[in-house]
C-alpha cells in the first residue's frame, strides 16, 4: 500500500488535473479512492463474522449516555425531492447511477423520527413476526424458511438471554441501538406495523427538504460531516443509541439519517432518466439493474465521509443480512 501511495503521489505531482471529456484524471482517481473505501466497509462485514480470537481487539469508544427515546412519527408536508447530480456540474464527482438529476413530487407522508431499535424489533419477534407468513413476501418467506432465519444475524442467545455480536465481543442486547436486518426482515416488520419502508424520494424529502421548500446538501445543513452530526467515517466499530446526535437532525426534525446504519428503502435499484454507464466501468451499476436489489441511503459507522453526499446510492439484495443496515417506516 505504501508503494501504491508513493506511485500515486508521484503521478499526481506531475499530472495535469484538468478533466478531458469528463473522465481524466480526477474522475478516475475518485473512482479508485471511493471504490477502495467501499471495500473497506464491506470488508468489515466479513471480518465481523470471524471468531473473536482471530481478531486483534480494539478498545470500544466510551458509551454515549443518551436518554431512551420514544418512537414517534414526523409529519412531512407535500413537496419535491431532487435525486441525483446534474451532469453539467463537472467539478463534482458522482458514480454513473447518480446521474441525471431530476425532481420528483412527493405527497405528504409521516416517517419515523428514529430508526427502528433493537427494543422495537424484539417486540416484533416476541409477537410472532417470524412465524406470521402474512407479513412476508413469498420469496422472502421461502428464503427465511429454507435458511431457518429466526432473528437478526447480529443477535445470539447462548444462555437464554439475547446477546449482540459486536466486532470484538458479545454484549447484552443494546435495546436503544438501531436494529441491523435484511430488506426482507425490515419489510416484514413494516407490514406488521401497518406501515411501509420509505421510497427513495420520500427518504430524500425527509432528509434534505425544508419547510420552506429548499433542499440542503446534508440533513443538518451545509457544514461538512464531522463527529457532531452522526456516527460515520470509521469513528466507531459499533452503532450508537438512536437520537444521540441532535445536531444531525433534518429540518423536519428526523434523526440519524446519515450514519449509524444504512437505511433500506422500498425502491428497487434502477437507472435514473438519462443514465449513462461509465465507459471504463460499464458494469458498475448496470449489472445490478435486475429488480433484485434495493436502494439504501444514509451511511453506517464504517462509511467514509466523502460518500455521505446527498446523491450517493448504495444497494444490496433483499436477503443479505450482514450489511450494517437498519430502517425506519413511513405511513402515507
């Protein structure tokens, strides 16, 4: 890695950074850097499954002392949401699936102020949520049954009490942390609550919209991401209690929209109008426009700050449990 960094530094020192045809060299460098940062996060998903004695234990950050929050809905008035980046802004990097910018009218809806917590999800489980086939899509029920899925993958119950598997140890289930589950599990919970997962446009409206009709680059405003606003950028290996970052709330008062766990949406990962694949990497997004992947927004504790931009889109298939992803629900 030192050799690679040295070669890049030497090349950058001699390079002309004016893009030619919107591709060279800064776009390619952004692709290289962000792709590596993505893999730094997904590598954590795999490392998480290793036995504890195969890892060098890192000290945990001091626990944030936060008063438990009361779940509630936030009313979002009708308005518009701008998704994507305008292609004319050549000074801003985006992946091919982030183009072209377009505006969507969003009717009024209500959204959970906080992500669903382990406490709320435990109530869903105790109420028989994993046994109620009516809450699951046919394909999700088949997956759950075939693989004997009966609880979130980060939970375990060795001695009759629920434990949570952090990166380096088991701890008593932290009831106020956001629950990390697959899209299938999140969807079943939402149906059981008489709600749905938000669409990508609804999520954008709640995160970046304002009562005045303008839109912000981040939920909290225009300041660059830092530790005041959320749990992201490799600050922690673990989630934090929901509601811990009051300064990170959106203009509507919705909390924890960036960091602390990606958030599943109901939107299938698909191209925006005007989509053009990267010539040098045509399959980056297009290979996943298959109706089998869902958009995630926000970011996790292991998401780099540069990928917290409003237009960034992440995606996974609905039966992958190991991603650091939670959810919140909406009612229309």
